[in-house]
């Protein structure tokens, strides 16, 4: 991103230790408003941990994180309030199985955003509409396909009108024929101007939707740039090896 | 034989006494079951705070009251506390003993239920801004209770049966009243009647439990 644009996510010198394991070794990540950043890298490179540090699902060992101007690591920050601005979509969907699709989407609207049931239902229904599942509002997760479940999970996040959305391998648990519908929803989100940070191996999607690709390895950002640059002419040996590996498959 | 164990005249004579015992047993159950559930829930919620300062005393508490025979606990409260200047009635002693004893059992069941809910459920809730307590209330507990419903019901059956311990500290519940009637009539019929009443009262619960357990097994397959 250009140095003068306002960063909506500004993470600096993030370290994370799990016991003796040093998972993040000083990561800096700035994301501009409306930017779509793709984070790639081998498993164990720390990309999911980085994502989970941004909304403090993981507590970084050190560093600083500003999201939309809020200091996420300040003890005085109301983290529950701050998290409403940061949507998160998980690999395993994590829908609440005892609630309907609409119930999943409206829970935080009612309990966190303080909407009335009627207002929450209206907003929830609109969010389900945006992911193309308005007619599934009364279904429980068990009655939905994996792709539909993930779209409900996206609706659950966007209903809160977040300023940025984090995607943690959103399509990795899906059968291949269900991936497209989820990517379609992500594409329309991007077109609506949502700021997105995506950890994923969907290279085709990265190529034609991402503004920037970040390659991580061994707890560090090795290199980053426009998708074409990273995929066609990576400068680092490790990036080359990784790109070569995933493109052979 | 029937004259001895199922004497109609004695049933008629003892019925009011036995009936008042039944009412007290129901009343006692309606007090100790919610009390135990409440105590258990409290213990399980405390256990979900995984801080060592909470965890170890809690484990000691639960272990102690699961290992301690409830009858001994009851008699200790009833016969021991007066020496400390605290004279509680039989009813209160039963309530306290059950709160401590069955609360520990219910607590372990709730804890297993809470542990059975995947961590991703809480993470999803927290990521939308729910507090720890809100995530517990709206996301974890409903699933936890559903997962351990057969165990909760099974323990409840045990608790209702254990209310007969109240007879030891002169709480006029079903067994105590039946024994009163027996000693008044010099005939075991009232005890037989009490046994039949216990069975009729609990058998539907046992059936329900079997169905729940079968359904849980089928669900796992």
C-alpha cells in the first residue's frame, strides 16, 4: 500500500510464543481500507495465528495492533466492542448447531449490538439475502451443505457491519464443487468495498481478486506484492519453492 | 400371605399417613433437585475458569463431596452441628447435604457437557463480540445440556431415590411415614405400598432415560 493512505489494520512487530514454540517472529502488516490482502504460506508458517492475533482470539506475546484506530492490545480497550468491527470466518464454519441460520446471524445483533428481536431479524434476513440464502433462514446448520453453512457464517459476520473481515481458510473444509459459491460471496463482498484479509490456498481467486499477496514462512513475512509479481516472479527462493509446489497440484 | 403384606384394611388405615409422606417426598425432590442442579452449574461454571487458584480448590471440593457418603454427611449435619450451636431442622439438613453431595455430581456432568462443545463454538461467538459469559449462556450451555441430558436425568433419578435418606433425620417423607404406619399397625403392608409408590413414580423416568440413551447411541452411529 502507498505510505500515505490510511491503514485500517496496522500490526507491528507481532511476536507469538506457544510455550517454547516461537510461532510469529516479528510480523508487520498494514492493510488499507478496501484492500484485499491474501496471506499464503506453508502450514505452520504462522498465517492463521497472525489472523487470530488481529482480533485477539490469540493474545500476542508482544507488538502492537491498531484496527480502525482502536488499540487492540490496550487493557482499557473494550475488546467485545472492538470485535464487532472485525468479522471472522473460520475453516470449520463454527455455526451454532442448536440455532437456525437466522438465529446464528442475529445472536450477536441482539446480545452485543443491542438490537430488538424484530430489528435483528430484519438485519439478519438482509444479511442472509446478501449471501443468497434468504430462503434458508429457518434451516439449522445440519440441514445445510458445507458451502451454505460457510455462507451463513459470512452472513453472521457482515450483519454486524464490520470494518474489516478475516477469513481463515474459508474453503479448505469444503468439497470442491461447493467452493465456488463461497468464493462468489467473497467476490461480491470485495466489490462492495469490504476490507478483507484472507488466509487461503485458493490461488485462482488470489490472482484475480487480491490487491496484494503476502507470503509467510517460519513466522515471518518473506515477501509481498501484487499477485502477478508474487506468482510470476517471486524474488525469494522460499517463495519460489512454495509457489512451484502449489502450482504443480 | 396377602393378609400380611398387602392387607387392604391396613392400606386404608395407613393411606393418609403414606400419602402425606409421598407429598413430602415430592416436595423434597422439588427442592433438592433444583438446588443440586444450581450447585452443579455453579461448580461447572467456576471450573470453566481455568485458573489454578480456582481449579485446585474446586477439584478438592468436588472430590471430597463425591467420596463422602451422603448419609454420613446428613447425620453429621443433623447430629453434629447442634454441638456448634447451630440447630437446623431435618429438612434444612437434607437440603444442605444434597446441595453439597449431588451438586458435586451434577457439577461433573455439566463440566463434561461443557467440555464436549468444540472450542470453535466459543471462538465464533467471541469473534462477534459476545462476552465470555454470553458465549457460555447462549452458545455453550444449550449444547452442553443437550449432550449430557441422559446423565442429568440419570443423576436426578438417583437424587429422588436418595430423598429416602431424609427418614434418618425424621423428615416425614414417604419412607419415614411408611415406617410410622408400619409401627402403628404392626404390619409391613405400608412399606410394600411405599415401595410400589416409589416404583410407579420413577418407572416413567427410567423409561424416558432408556429412550434418551438409545437415541444418544443412535446419534453417535
